[in-house]
C-alpha cells in the first residue's frame, strides 16, 4: 500500500466506517484546528505507533511532502512515547505512589529538541500516547498544546486521527 486510497481499498468490508473515516480525518475540513502538515505528521506518528507495516507505508506514501525533519520527529515521537508511555503508565497506575516521586532516570532529550516546532511534536506525542493508553502522558501533552494555542477542537482532531489509524491497523491485522 503506497497511499491512503490503497489503504482504504485494502480494508475489509466490515471496516466500512474506518474507510469513510480515513477519507475524512486526514483533511483540514475533517481535522478542524490543525494544519495539513500537522495532520500528516500526526497521522505518520500514529501509523508508526500501530506498528502495522501496511498502515505505516500508506501514510508515509501519502505524506511525501513532509520534510525530513518532520518525518524524523514522527519516528522520534512514536519511539520516545513507546518508552515514556510504559514508564509513566506504570507510575500512574501502581498502588505505591512513591514511584511517582522517584526520578525517571531515562534519557528523553528529543522532547526538548525535536527538530520541528515544539507544538507539532507535542501533537504527535499526544496521538501516540492515546494509542498507547497512557493517561498521565495524554494529560501532559494536552496541557502543552493548549498552552501553545491549540484549540480543544485541534486536540480532538488529533485523537480522532490516532483512533482511525489504530482502527485501520486493527482491521488489517484481523483480516
């Protein structure tokens, strides 16, 4: 699959809603509050977070106009959140709250210097954190993007993109 249309065509009939949603959430009209570049970056980071090769290839093919820095940031967001979401989900959910006061002692410099606009990296990280199910990280990223001026609609659009990418990957795995 080399683009979103190929991805849509490759989804099983039972995933008709996902096919329709893919056509909607990846446009500025369907992702209110986000620029087209943000939409593609969020979709790419989300695709990487699904770990589904066909979804990753389709979104990468669709987002060819993204700069190398944005593609690298999408990869970095998926990777660093792969670590942080596990660690901070543990800290948040474990009964012994002493872990929350302990230093993480994990390197995560890319968050401070992602190579693209910080708000765009935060949106990508928010999407990945939603896919990975880390409430503590979602709260932190929502705080940062709202502070940077992203509307609630922009936050919701980010999560809608992540959810549709995740559902497309699920449908391809199920077959």
